[in-house]
C-alpha cells in the first residue's frame, strides 16, 4: 500500500512532466512558426497568423493553470513551478520577441536585409530558454525520491533561513552504488540532488556540510550568473562566424574557433571552479569547516579527483587539496 506522501510525490512528478511537455512544445511551435512565416512575404495576415498562434498557446496555458488550481494543487511546488518559473514565463517573453521581430523584418529594410541573423539569434535564444528551464530536472525527479529524513530536512530548512533563501526540495538520486556526488539545479524553484551512494558513505554532519555547500550555490546564484555569461559569449561568437560566412572573411573563422575552444575548455571550467571555491567558503560560515573538509576528502578518494594542476584546468572542480587549503585559511 502506498503512503499518502508517495501519492503526492507521484502526482507532483506527473504534473511537472505534463507542464514541461506543454511549455516546451509551445516554445518549439512558436520557433517553427516564426521561421516559416519569416520566409513568407510580409503582410497583415502573416502578422495575424503569428498573433493567433500566440493567443492559442496563451489559452492553452490558462486552461492548464486553471485545471491544476481546480485539483487543489495551488499550494504545491508544482503549481508554483508552472505559473512562475521560466518554463512558462519565457513562453510569453519569447512569443512577444518573435512577433516583434517578424513585424520589424517585414517593415524595416535593414532588418529584412539581415533577416538570417534575426532567425539565427531567435534560434539561439530558443535554445537558451530551453536550457534555463532545466529540462533535465524532470528526468532527475522521476529517477529520484524525496529526502524523507526529518532531521536533515530540518537542518536544510534552518540553513536556508540563515542564508535568506527559499527552502529547496532535496532528492536522493539512485546511482546503484556509483558516483559520490551532490548538485543543485536552480531555476525559479531550487532542487538539490544527492546520490544514494554519497548518502551511504558520509556521516550525518558531513551530509549537512555538503548540503550547505549546495545551498551556497543557490544563495550566490551561480547557475543563473554562469548561464547568462555563457549566453552572451556564445551569441557573440556564433554571430561572428555567421557574419564571417556571409562576407567570406578568412580571419573571422579562425578567430571564432580559437575563442570558442578557449572559452569552452578553459573559460567555462574556470568559472565553475571559482564558483565551487566560493560555495565552499560560504558554506563554512554556517557549518563546521572540518565536516566539509572530511566530506570533500571522502568524495575525492571515491571519485579520484586529480591533484595535477594541468589536468585540473579542464575540470569543473578545483583539486581537493586546493579546496581544503582555502577552507582552512578562511576567516569564517
């Protein structure tokens, strides 16, 4: 027999899944409609077709929202996710963007001449929006169970209050006794995933220290900041190579690939390593630093994190020795 909590968890998973399918399908349809309509000679009827598609999607959103509210889930994370998160907010934002872009392309000469850049950037924005929605969340939730340990949940709630952030939902991800890891996924609603293997190898205080580290990522808004920087850099580089292809420039292609390689293999890992250090230093303001050090060393031994400096340059995490030294030298 399933417990009431299990039923609630299953309902949440199914609703999240449905919400994600509808919102992402809406985004995809808007993008396809824009690309098709931008290739047609502009007229008031073309604009009305695009506007009609947006209205249909808006009606679909309102219907789905009311249906959930009728199911008494308005106080649930599912309802908040659907109505407030990027998943639906950006359906509205990108719809307005595409409609304005379509009108400008049909009425402004210079925009029409560079319409390929409009379509390209519309596609980049579409991909960025999808990434902001963190579609992997729904897959991870389906493969996880909510953390039921009342003592750990209370600690997370207390730490969240101290850090002045909203309580995230903590899930245990089953990895079949492989991968000692914990990570946070943050959009409007925050989620923390900790693998079942890591739960088994760490003691209570070490688990709390690891969760404090993940809460620190949320407090410092590392995901949103990194995502925004990535978006700006990628959109500049992709536009660079696009212009280069049209103008047949022999200089922009090498510059693009060089900058891309440097950013992907050095820039992005460097940002993430910096975020890990900042999360460590913030976490030890709230928990005993020795517990975090012990947890990091256990994880390092299991996951075989290298201490070699050159190998670490391409990794998302600094070497454990460096992290431990910084934690020990911190003034918190």
